[in-house]
C-alpha cells in the first residue's frame, strides 16, 4: 500500500492524552505543545520520526460516526477524558511550511490499518513555536473520547 500526501481538504485525527491538555474551570481550552513532540529514542525504540494519526475521510457516516471510528482505529487505549484532535491537512501544510520546516499529513495505509496516517516533517528537537502554531491554526476540534464513543 502506497504512502501518499493527504488532499488539502482532508483531515486526520490524533489521539491526545489528558496530560497534554490545558484546562480552565473544568473545560479544555487548549493543548500543550508537547502533544506534537516526537518521542526521543530509548532502549526499546528508535527515534520517532513522525506522529501517528488516523485518516478521517477513510470512514463513512456523519461526523460523530467518523470520530468514533477514528477513536477505535487508534492503536492506543484512549481514556474517556483524552481528546481526539481533528486536524486539517491543508492547514497543517500551510502553517507548517515556514523557515526550514515542511510539515505534512500523509496517508500511510497498512494491511491491518487502512486508515493509518502520520504527521511528518516535525523536528527531532521540539520547537514550541512550531507546535503552538500547528495546535492553534490547524486543530479544528478537540472532541473528548467519551463524546466520540457515545454514539
């Protein structure tokens, strides 16, 4: 299965753990830049080179049905208070292209996960300014896992 750039009008969904959310008065008001940081190498794994996500348009149905399907397609076990970040591929490309950065959304289907996608072009050394730019300009929605699974 071939990896290909996602169309600008398409979206990807990224699981975001509760610890990366910014809360105010019991409501999520933002996401910390570390949510878009690549994990450093360890004894068990190599340096992460991209962030995993799910291709939203791969699924059928209305918005809630697609978000539920994306939640179910993530390899992690999302907790109810975690969030699903709906990210537009075109905005990611637009706001991730500046200085020497060239951030892109790629659809990377696998035999067992046809909806698999990734955010490529992020620097190994986290750039908080880039991550803030992406989180504030490209994330269209922060749906709770609890809401997504309540369909």
